[in-house]
């Protein structure tokens, strides 16, 4: 008596699911709700957020480096 060997099945390949159609609408709704709440709470902040201009520098900066050979972690290097 011989047994009949059954052929092996090929492993299934995982198929990536497409993004649901409601995701962009949910993101847009979240943005709209955020803007409405921001406008209702603080109108000046919303206006400033929408009309933001690049930062203008006030001139050159100066940096003072204070060197100490303190190894104990004291915050007053000259005392």
C-alpha cells in the first residue's frame, strides 16, 4: 500500500492594503477643527500663525566663555 503524496501549497504573499478613502477626510477635518478652536479661543494667535514672517536678527551676538578648572561642579567659578 502506497500513500499518495499531496503537492505542497505555495506560501501566500501578504498583500498591502490600500489606504482607506476616509483617511484624507479625517485629516482635513482635524485641521479644520483645530483652526476653528484656535480662532475661537485666541483670534490674535491664529492671525499671527497665518501671517508669520521670517525672523529678523537684531545684530551681532557676543559670546562670553568663562573658563574654570573646577571639577566639583560649583556654579560660582570666581568665588
